C-alpha cells in the first residue's frame, strides 16, 4: 500500500521504519522544518532511505488550506495517510484525499481525554487505566471513529515519561502498524465513539500548571506527576517559581526528619529530608518530590535545597582536563548551532532535547566507564561548567550524596583496625534503638564484651546491585573475616575462605540470575474451538523476613539475602543476637556502595535485637509474606505455626540435622579418615550438616578409630566407649578449653538407643557405631532411623554400592567419597524435620517467587 507518513518525533520514526519492514511503499514523509539546524528524527530516517521528505512550516493559513502545499501532497499518490504523532493542523482536503482516508494515533482511551495533553490528564485525574487509540482522522477534535484501542494499568507513581516509555511508545508503534495491516486486509472497523464518558481538556502549559495546595495529598501528587516533565507543576517558594518533579506517595506511618520549608498556601511546611522534599495535603497525608527546578533552569535534588550552590569548584588534574576537552567536543557535536562551547553554555537553552540527553549520557560512558550518569544528572547540571564539575566529582567518588553516618566501635586486632557498626540499620541509616537500649555481644575467643542495639520498628525498602555487593565484600574481606572470627569464634583462615569467601561467591552467582527469571508458555487442553495462549510469570513475593543463626553469620546472610533480593523482594533481616556484627558491617558496605549505584541500602533492614521478640514479630506481621529461617527444629515448628496463624506466610526452614556418614571397608582409608574428621570437626563442629553419626564397617572399625585418634589432637581422656547418657554429659562439660570452646571428643561403640545417637551435637563430637560387614540394607535402616534428613555421606570404591546407598539415604544432600562440599550452584536443604525449601542454586529463587498463570483467548 502507498502510504504518506505525516508527523514527527522518534515515535513517527519508529512507525515509519516498521511500515517499511511490513513491505509498504512510503511515498512521502511530511514533517516539521529543521530546528536550530537539526532535522527531526523522522526526516533523518526517511532521507537516509531516499524517501521524499517535505518540511512544510504550515498546511493552512487563516483556516484555509495552502493550495501549493496540498498539490505537492496529492502528487505523491498516497492511498493512506498515517499520522503517528503530528503537532500541525492538517486540512480536511488532505485527510479525506486518499483512497483509504487517514488514521491517527492518540495516547488515551477515547472518548476520554480528547485534546493535545491526553497523557497529562490521564495522570492528573488519577485514572487507573490508560492506553491509546488509533482512530479515523477527523477535523482535529479527536472524535473520529475508533479503529483500534489498547489499554494498560496506570501505576501509582507513573509520570508522563514512564507510562510513555513503558507502554504508549512501544505498544503504540505496534498498534499503529497493526491498524495499517487491518486496513490492507480490508478488516479495519469504524466504531463510532460513544458520548458517555467523553472529556476534552485544555493543553497543559506552564501558566496553567500551578499547584493548588488546598487538596488531598493524592490529588497534589497526581497534579505534579501529570505535569512531569512537561510543562512542569510549579509553586512559589522563597519568592521564586519552583517546579516540582519525581513525585511519589509516602507511607503516612513514616515520621519525616529534616528541615522545614515554608510553602505559601500549603497546609503545613514541607520538610527537606535526605530522601527528598516531603509535602502535605489538606488531609494530612504526604507525598515526596525528588527534584526541583528554578526559574533560571537549574535543577537540583530536592534533598539539596538548603545546600544548593554551596559546593566549591574542584580543580581539575591534567587527566581530568583531557576528559573535559573530550566532553566539550561531544557538546559541540550535539549543539551544532553553537559556534563555540563556553563554560557558561547551557545544554537546553542551546537547543538540546531529551534524545540528546540520552546520547550525552552514552558518550560519557564511552569515555569514562566509571562515570555512570543518569538522565537526571544532565537536567540538574545544564551548563558545561556544572556538567564537568559533576562528572569529575563522580569520577573521584565525591558525589554530593549525604554521607552515611556510622557510630563505630574500633578494635585493633589481626594487624588491622577493624571498624564495627553497633546500631540498628533501618531505612538506609544506622539509628539508636528506642530508649537507647543495648545488649552485650561476647567475643568467644577471650570472653570480652561489646554492645549492640535492641529493637525498633522496621520500614519497607527498594533494590540492590548484586555484583556491586560482591565487589564490596571482596574489597573488605580481611576486615569481615576478622569481625566474623571475634564475633562467632571462627578460625580466621576458615572465616576468610568459607564464611566470607562463599558469601562473595553467592552474591556473584545470584547476580547472574537477575535478568534470567522467566516464566513459560504452556499448551492447554481446553483450547477448542477457540485459540488460547497460557503463560506463566514469576513475580516477587514482597516483604520477606530472614532469620539467620550464629554459626555462619555472614554466609547464612548471603545464602538467603542474595536469592531474595535477586527475585526482587524487600528484605528484613534478623541476625542472631549473639553474632550481629558482620551483618551490620555488610549493611554499612551496601549502603555506602549504593550511594552512587542506585541506593540498594534501602532494600534491607537489619535489626539485631533479642531473638525471640523480633522473630515472633516477623512471624506475626501481616505485611511480611515470606519467612526464611535457619535454626533449631523446635523454633522452626513454632515459626511455622505463627506464620500459618498470622497470614499463611510462605515459609522455608533449614533446621537441625543428625547426618549419617557410612564408611565401607572398600573405601580409601586415608581419605575416609581425613574427610570423616572434617565432616565432624569442620567449623568447630558448629555445622548444620556435620556428620552426626559415623557408621563404620566392623572389619575396619578399630583401624579407623586408631587413625582418627592418631591424626587428631584427641587424647584417651577425650575418647569414650559405651558411655551412659549421664556420664557422657559430664565428660563433655569437662572438655572446655580457654575461651568458649570444646575440645574435640570421640565416642565409640555407640548404640542406636543412646541419646547421642539420636540428638544433634552441634559441636566437635565424633560418634562412631559399627555395622556388620556386607549388611548394606541394615546400615541404611539404621542411618535413616532419625527424624532428621539434612545431609548424609558414603565412602566406598564400589560405584554401584555408592549409587545404591545414595538413592536410599533419606536426606536432602548425599556426599559420595567427600563431605562438606557445598557449592553456590547446588541446592541445599533438608527432608523430614530438617525442614523444607532450598538455599543456593536456581531452586533457591523459587523460595522467593510466586507463579502467576495467565490464559488468553483470541
């Protein structure tokens, strides 16, 4: 079909390109004249393809069509006019001329919001649904018959820009092209617009976008976002016109802290906070704006209102001067109408538009990859001098973001000075507990006492950058390992390699999953006679509580938090009361790292108060939709009950274990001894998957025991045979070492009925039982005769026997000829009373996602 495209902008350019892909013959492009020497994107694209381009400044004069303009249009022989976005009045002589008439794209669900500011008014009225219409063009009143409509949800904090980019632009291009396809196939409808619900609003301009403060907060919010970015809602502040951008509704339970700002006509003064400017409606409810623009065009972060203009200029190094010159050349290439870029040259007053902002940001990335700009940075630094100063500060890491204030406790240890936060971490900052309450945290290596804060209420946060968190932990790994050692009693080298090392690996692993969470397309049986499409979406659960234990404080944080955040959730983390310090240090690192990378700190809240109190509150809280817990089976049962009673929370539990390790006579003896000792004594035996009971084939039992005693620090005083429950307990008490440590202890000839054969030791206690040579099924029966099912192991050179045993061991993990070999890519979790759900690997994401099925009939 021969088509004339009449319009402008990137939207018109994309429609033009898609129509050509569909095989249509574009016989002419009619667009606006060049502005400041720059052609419209639609014109640029068409000229590149050799398509005739016409740039009429107007089509009519005094309401009458200009004959020579109409004649040039008619000469193209167009069979259809497509008006994707057109700011000019097109005469009816042109609209009605083609064989198929003319169609036009309009960004609202007609008949609602007729007029040129349709998107603005969709938001100003607080519509829950938005969308676009392709209709048969009329005399400019947007009343022509409807050909096609598509709708979308309007999000509470949508602006003109966000809804346009998310839906109206991409789907609008597709819809316009689909409309042309229907016309070509002779299937295009002409549906008369209904009169009911019809509205026509005026064009939004600066002079009619002043804010009326005598309204509820939601109405003020809708007015600001409905005018964001163009023309911009404004009000008088301190005697000058200030335009407000980036409005969001605020949880009214939040008490804003900051400096008051008098705003004439407002029911209450605004409050300049570290997050933005909090404003009040006449209903007492609140909203917050992120950015402000002054009459001279200068835009600032609202949080910087009382500090704007106070920063001294930085002196540039030679390298930075080279970068500045490169940027001057980039500005020159964009602002072609400006003869020379001066320090005072204003980017926008010199003719730059929004697409030039995108280009400038990308040009900076090419020349300085560490300087990650956002479009807002350009809007807030419009002169060349301000722009360079901003870039240089970012390159130096000297952004104007408010510094995180941390009240450290310092300690000289391990040839370094470690700095440990001790306050609560809530809503992106460290704060004292209510009433200044604290509790003691003890260094198990020497019994010294520190302090941490007690409970305070928690608030909901936003999204972190996983890889950045891994990098930060790696940069501070020695400090984290030292804190872990003095807080949990871990051996420093083990803390460095495992506690911290695996935590870094976990965040790196899940960083790779951030953009790979996807659903599936499913064929369904109930399809006939109509056609159907069913697909699933994986969505975040919402607010998730994570409760972690004291044996691997940082690693348990990483295992659960990384998966939870990757899935897009908010996290409220409760570390163990006795080991809160690495969690608080992690919060500090994440907050500082997030200042220039998207503020991930607001996605985590870390309260380290009394365990039972906060754990219970998290279990009971109606806004928490998921709770992940690692700890004892007894507490896990209580949590599960509370979560069911409160709001049927999703729960994952990693609980106790009594993991059996079966050692056959055909094993590699030296390896079995070495790995058997590691399976019990690793991390001082404070290991949820520790081998709680070793079953050794009777033909090698004595040899195995002798080798264990020889290769360890065990002495006869710490080796016990056939003990009663009471004597065993007394022996263990006598095995205390300086500090808070048990000495390794070995029990042999342990019978199935004994206490230590059934209950978890959670310490450096090796428990050995014999089994009859060749009786594989009997040892399997004994190994599975436990209410736990977290891990297990088998040592044998016979691969058939190994597979037979691994299939029949009732545990979430089976190690063959190895032990403790966990990996970030392998799922980890138990059976029976060891809990359910998985940490690590792809399966861990399932614990923090919900699946939605969508079925469409078409």
